[in-house]
C-alpha cells in the first residue's frame, strides 16, 4: 500500500523538478560548494522508524539542492554531458513508475518492442547496417565493453578458439590496436575483457586523429587475431579518425574494426558534418551514447555490432528456462540481466525531435561551439583545435594563466567548463551538447570566459 496518496509524493517531486528546471536559466551553473552542508543535510544516523514519503522528498530536495550542478541547463560546457529533452525526461519518470525489467521480453513486452523499434531508428539515423545488433547499456564505457566482447568472441572463433568455453588462458594472443588518443574508458574495456593494455598504439595527428599510414604499418606486423579500435569524436578536439581509410587498411586483414563514437558518431545525422564519419558503416562494431548528444537522462549507451551472432554469443546468459521466444530478450545483448528499460526515454527523445530535430540538435551545438570559439578568438584568445564538431579548446597565454582562468570561469558560475591538457598545453575545454542552449547563451558564456580572462 502507498503510505501517502501517490499523487502527493509524485506531485511533490514534480513541483521540485519544475522549480529546478524553471530556474536553471538564471541560477549559477555550479552552486557555491559547501560539502559540510551537504554532509549534514544528507548524512545522519539512519533512524529506526520510517518517514512519510512526502517528508522524505521534501528533505531530499532541501538537503541535496546545495550540491546539484546545473548540467541539465543551457550554460554547462563541461565534459560532454547533454541535458534531458522534455519528452525523454517524462518518459524516464514513467519508466520508473512502471518499473519494468528489461532483461526478458516476457517481463515487459512493451519494453522489448520499444527496444526493437529504437534499435531500428538508431541504425537508420546513424547510417549503420539495418541488420546490426543493438544493446542498450549504461553508457559508452559499457558499450565499448560489450562491442569488444563480441570482437573477442569473433576473432578468437576465427582461429578455432571458443573463448566463452575456454577463457583467455592459453588462447592465441589477440592484438589490440588503438589510436594514441583512445578514450580512457576504451582502455578500461580492454582491461575488463582480459586483454590488458593495448598491444599497439598508433600515433595521432595534431587534432588527435589516428594516422592511417601508421595503422597500415602496424597491421602488416600482426599475424593472428586482431582488434582495431578507432574513434569518432575526440573528447578534447571533437576530431574523428579517418574511418574510411582505416576501414581500407583493415579490409585485407581479418581484424575486427570497432568505433568508439560516444558522441562523434552523431555527426552522421548532420548533413554539414556527415563527412567526418564517412566510412563508419564499414566497421564491425560501434559504441555510442544516448545520454550525451541525444539528450536522454542518464544512463543510456548503445552497443551496436554488425555480427549479431558474435554479439549474442558474448552476452547471452542463455539458460534453457529463460528462452522466451517471440519477444526480444534484452539480456542477450547487454552485460546486465535485470535492467532498466532505457528504450522508453530513447523512443520519446527520437519521436519528439523527429529526424529533422535530431539533425538540428547536433548541427546547432556545433554552430554554437564555433560561435563561442569565434567570440574568444575575436577577444584575442587562442583556440588550439579546428572546431569541426561541438568541442573547442581555449588557451590563455601560458599554463599557469590558463589554469587561473579555468578556476575563475568555474567560480563565477555563469558557465562551467573544465581544464584539460592538449599536446602538453593546458586548456579550457568547451563542449556544447545541450538541446536548450541558444545563441544568447553562447554569447553570455563567451562573455563570461572573456571576463574571467581579464582581457
Ligand atoms: C564519454 C565518452 C566515453 C565514455 O562514455 P560514458 O557514457 O561516460 O560511459 C567513451 N568514449 C568517448 C569518446 C567518450 O566521449
């Protein structure tokens, strides 16, 4: 039984959410942090007696508010986070209320069909083979892991080794080739799968793109199972590896080509930037995020492979009593068994935007990143990268000055952007990935950065 009328506690959450979102355009992006206040508000000896759900929500809102970052709003430039589209957020709430388990179709027929539908929509939008297999996971970290598990199965099966049965002990060595700018989570995925560190690291150019000639030279030295990990969307520069040329280099070999395209793969939806990921469809697997550029709430990543049998062999838990037949079993395509039905939020995001809306979202973010970079350039700030996507790197003289500017930008609260090191130089890292950011927001953020630079 509900302890309070359900509408009371959900209404209370709705009111708090509305207050948060309605005020997000005006509030400082990052609260003035008082960790002690948060610890006192949230932390106390757990009482023996329970509390009315409405009071619990009131208490949570009061206690957590001083530590909630405005990353859902239009002026957050940190990491690559995206916000939450209205329809996706509401669908996500319903997903919680429905509390469906996405492991097996029989546990949520609607979840299974929604997952099939969004799989098709995503393959279509990202211009990937319609026959590819899709799993909805927590993020690109697990999408990389899932895809590389499929790769591990496939390349070892190719030399007669059943890795699911025998493990890696005594297995033929798998060469794992990455670009010098591979994302840290991809390296973690290789570790999780028992590969350890990459066997070959291919140099990257000044934008962070893998050098395909160097890849060709590396592949010529490999005689045995191999996995090549390329990238679409460098987290600093936004640059994409030359996937077409990389696919050419892999073609004469039996190497599995994986693309970590957490946000960069979405360039495919924008006619002005589609060329950045030309050749992507020729890969064997792709990892991307829905919670970054598609702006669905956390968490949602997408693992896609061109080899459904390898994907399923690597992931399926496959006990006989679990075989359910007509409906998709999500657990066949993801590392998890019990799992939130992430497809409802993705379905709502895609349906609310439509094809043109997805394309506009991606294109707009790129134009706004370029606009901020242009404003900074006009004010005499150095931009270290070619702004080809939604990422820009700003440098303010030397390392110490740049770090001081980063700190002032962050404490001023008009926007939030992180510091990074690019080719040995400190920089302010700017990422535009929120659906609600406008030109006025971009100008306001550029002005805040220029003010922090005291130019
Ligand atoms: C963000 C990102 C990841 C990790 O994604 P999560 O969603 O945080 O798991 C992996 N690769 C690239 C290129 C990224 O930008």
